[in-house]
């Protein structure tokens, strides 16, 4: 994503994540290479992309306005996944990391 952002820790469904305030339509990119395991709307997460990075490690990018990938796509680090959407609380990206289906702090993945 480019431009001004405001990042804050959050918890959703019992685990750590971050919410990144950004401009509506800002590009959302993969933080690491992986394969798209899910790309669709999912409950309160809105449109989301789940990337499988191997070794039972996944990243979740949610509250997307658009999806630019589909299930089965291989993506490189930095490749566009979609754009930031607005769930009614202002444009933002929800991001989490799961290892063995357990949420872990995503700050290391984001260099925070």
C-alpha cells in the first residue's frame, strides 16, 4: 500500500491482528510469496484473501474492496492481491498471520 497509513493492534475472534487505516482503493500486496488458498467474501471479514506460505503458515488480508487473485494462483512477495475497502468504519485493511491455525502477532511480518 502506498501513502499515509495508521496501524493499530486489534483482536478478532480471539487472536492478535492489525488494522491498517489507508486510502480507499490503496493497493494491498502479498507480504511473502505463497499460493491463494481462499479469495472471496467471508462473514464479518468482508472480501478477503488467505495466502498459504507453506509449513502451515497463512496470512489473511481482509476488508478488501476488490480481489485481484483467485484460488490456486501463485503470488510473489509484493504482488497485488486487491485494494483496500471500507466496512462502514472508514477504509482499512485487516491483517493476521496464522501458524498451525493459531493466530500469532503479525508485527514481525510487517516490520513493525
